[in-house]
C-alpha cells in the first residue's frame, strides 16, 4: 500500500506508479471517495468513468479543475466535474468551511 502525507510531493519518477496503483484500487470498487486538488491522469479518468454509476462522492479544487478542463468541457471523462451533484468544490481558502457545488 502506498501512502502520501499532506504536503508531501511526489518524486517525478514515481508519479506513474501512483497513478497505476490508484487505477488498480479503483477496479471493482463499490464505494469511492475522492478528495483531490485536480484529477487529470488519463488512466484515472478512464477508471472513474467506469465507476460513474457506483457510490461515488468527492471534493475537488474548482480552480485547478477549470485549468485542467480548459478546452475539454465536452470530454465525457470529466463527467464528475461537470455538475454531478455527488462532487462539490472545496472553498477558496484553507480556513474557509464553505463547500460549493461545481
């Protein structure tokens, strides 16, 4: 099992390993919770698309997701960030308790 502490950066040579690990953990998952600044890895996006009808919820950074989705608003792989009520945007500041719908 891989773990990453808050504020710990991924070494550049291990990012693909983390993405592959996440994809393998998503296969067959029944309950998925996502907390991420952004989701942009093509393999992870494909894995999430396959789980669209499952028990899935998440909190995403709205600014970072808008940046990564620029010119991709019609891409079905970004279904979760295009208004799905199970996903919300985190507040603008760390000390904010506000949660807003994407």
